[in-house]
C-alpha cells in the first residue's frame, strides 16, 4: 500500500503505485489538454508530482515534447543561471564484497587488480587534483568490512581536508559509500562531509534482487531506506540516482521522484542532488545483458522531465557521457559535472590513464582545463563554489533559499570568485583569456550594487594573492 511518509521501502516506493502511475501516463500520453495543464503548473516552478511528471515523460505529441524541452531550459535558466559546478571523483578502494552484476568491482571478479589507497597515496592523489584546480571531490569506495571500514573512510576524509598544497584546498568532500547505519552516518556528518550520495541503481525490487545476488547490498529495503537513516544521522544533503538501463526507464523515473517526495514529506527536505548515470561498457560486464539501455533522445527527455519535476534539486552528469551528450544535458537541466576524471583507484597520480581498475569507461577524456574552456565557450560560468555548506546553508535552510530563487544572489558572485582563483592558479593562457572575458560579461548580472562592489574588490584581492572569499 502506497504511503509517502512510511519508513518502509516497499510502502514509499510502492510497486502498485508505480504500475498505476505508468498506466495513467500511458492513458494520457496523447491527452493535449492534460499535458498543457501540467505544463502550466510546471511553469510556476513549484515542481510536479511523480504522476504528472510521468505523463510528460510518456507524452508522444511532438509539439508538447518541444514545449517540455523548452520548459526545462527555462527552469534551468531561472534557477541556476549559467553557472555549472565542477567536481571530481576520487576512488579510494575497489575492494568490494557485493555482487552487483553491472559493476566490475563485484567481489567475484578475479580479472582486476584490487587496490586500496594508503593515506600517503591519498595525499598524492589530492595534491594532483588540487594542481588541476579542483575544490570539490566525491569519494568513492567499494563495500568491504575489513579493507574499507568506516574508520578508513573517516581517516581519509580527514586527510583530504588537511592538505593545503600551494594555493589548493579541497573545500567539500561528498561521499559515495555503501548504505550503512545511523551511527556511521552520524560519524560522517561529524567529519564534515558535503552530500552523502547513494545510487538506488534500480527501484524495481525484483530486478534489484537479481542484479544484487550477494553481499549486504542485496537487501533491497536496507539499501532503499539508507537516506532515511542518513537524515536521522544528521546528514541533510543527500544525493539520489538510478543507473538508467538496468530496468524500464519510466519505472525508474517514477520511483526516483517518489523517493524525492518521500524525503520531502518525511524530513521536510528533498534530495540535494539527483545523478543520472547510464549503464556503459566496463571490464567483465556484458552490455548485451542489459536490454533496457536507453538512447540519447530518451536520456535527454528524462533529464528535462526531472528538471521540471524538481526544479530546486541540483542535477549531476559524469564523464561516462560524451562531450556532445553533456552539452545537450547542460542545456536541459544539469547543474554539476565532473571534469578531468579518472575512475580508477590511484588514477590521478599516473601519467597514463590506468584502465585495469576503472569502475566504468570514461567517454569524456578531456583535461579539466579543456572542460573549463569548453564550458565558457558554450556561454557557461564554471564554478568551484563550495560556499553553502561552509556557511551552514544545508538541508531545509538551503532548500528555502533555493525555492525562493534567492540562492542565485550567492551562486553567480561565488562562481566568478572561484573562476578567478582558477584562472590565477591553474588555467592555461587560452583558458585565462576566455575566463577574463566571462568575468567581464557576467559581472553586470550581479545586480545588487553592494554585492557587485564587494565582488569587484575581492576579484582584485585574488589577483593580489588572497583566496577563499565567499558570499
Ligand atoms: S556498485 Fe558498488 S557495491 Fe556494487 S560491486 Fe560496484 S563498488 Fe561494489
Ligand atoms: S552558493 Fe551554494 S548553491 Fe550556489 S554554487 Fe555555491 S554552494 Fe552551490
């Protein structure tokens, strides 16, 4: 029985409710009157529920589909302007006891070397990331009680925050590790993490159990209820995601939005971010086994419909996707991207991109500097901003600002400040020229005269060597 505030996974992600939603969406996929009324509601920027959004996703009317894409672009512009936040993943360990059939780190895979970084190796990786210009990381680790216990993760976070190398600093560590207990979430919260990210992979319980035959992750309810425990442990910025291609995408889409609705209804705060990974090639993974893989146009529409349904939630796309797909996704709603990523353990300290410990193949293999220049040429303002959680703007405080569109007053000036830091410390000459052009172009968009003066003053101070200003 569907119950949005239930603490039981099978009630807040109720299979019957998803099936009814899909049937409703099918019945109305050519219902121009209903679709127009949903779009009118969406235009107010207050979001849509999973049924309304599912109708948009199912819609087969070409003119309405055009409107959906345009609406997503408009909402993206209204809430996020032109800024795009950059981050990098940092793989700590690929030891894993789970049996996820789509991931090369699964415990039974004997064809890959197993690596776990020491604290010294983490230091070296972080310095390499700082030398690229990164300020925000997402740490990734397999699940292993002996190799990767919580003590190792906490020590690693501490190490990462402690490294001050040249002008570099990692100012926000997001954490993507296996579902755990309230106690351990409290420890992560006390360690000062940014967002806790955990992908559901699939919301379809039966498929979930087939795809996760062994290990603690095989427990669907424990995994699906993880964000509730994280919030109980004090983490109020959580990041959702499904691995599109494991199940029928419309099922996943409805489940994802129901999960967001559950968090909002139960804890008063929805997900901070939603990631949209797609199944892609990797070592020991047979892509032919995944018949629900989705095409680019469908993927673009999913991104647009998520953007419309949850306008205040950041959306993330990784280097799994090509530069071309990423450009399209940025236009439709993505607000954060990774850049210069290596998806292998220890990948940032090796000259050659290592291939033997990668979790997934990287499609966008450009350097961070190339990605920065590309973003600016597309008219975006790349940002390394980490201000909100450092200013205590998390959870419901953040969401309130976001929903009122007031967060924009901070985002653009912070984007310009962190861009200026990047240009001063790391950019190639060509990127510097592009960056100075962008700063000049976007300064006038900071409309509050006091904020604009403060910004101009701080930009000068950065030129003189000062760092880490924030609004
Ligand atoms: S997806 Fe995560 S839990 Fe599953 S095998 Fe890979 S690293 Fe382990
Ligand atoms: S001001 Fe807050 S919401 Fe805006 S980019 Fe910075 S951290 Fe993100």
